[in-house]
């Protein structure tokens, strides 16, 4: 167990050193890029149109989820 902890600590050390050397501006730029990508992906997702047949098939599953959720809080 001590060996595995030592291995994980030594493996994480180079990554921590690299991250500490990067400035805050690099993190800010990375966050801006990720937010932009997320916004583009959100625009591309279109929710499916459910037909009556789809709703009938999904209803038993929704009822089961509601029953489990109520029993979980008891």
C-alpha cells in the first residue's frame, strides 16, 4: 500500500510542477476556449420531437423512477 501511494505521488509530481509554472493567463485563456466550445455544442444539440407512441413507451419508466425516488427519501 505504501508503494502504491509513493508511485502515485511521484507520478503526480511532474504534472503539478508543470501546472504551477503556467501563469494564470494560460488558465483564463483555456477557460475561455472551453466555454466557447461548450456554447457551440449547445447550439448544435436539437431535442428530439417525441411522438405519442414514444411517450406511451416511456411512461412506465417514468412511473418506476418516481416510485423509486419517493422510496429513497423515506
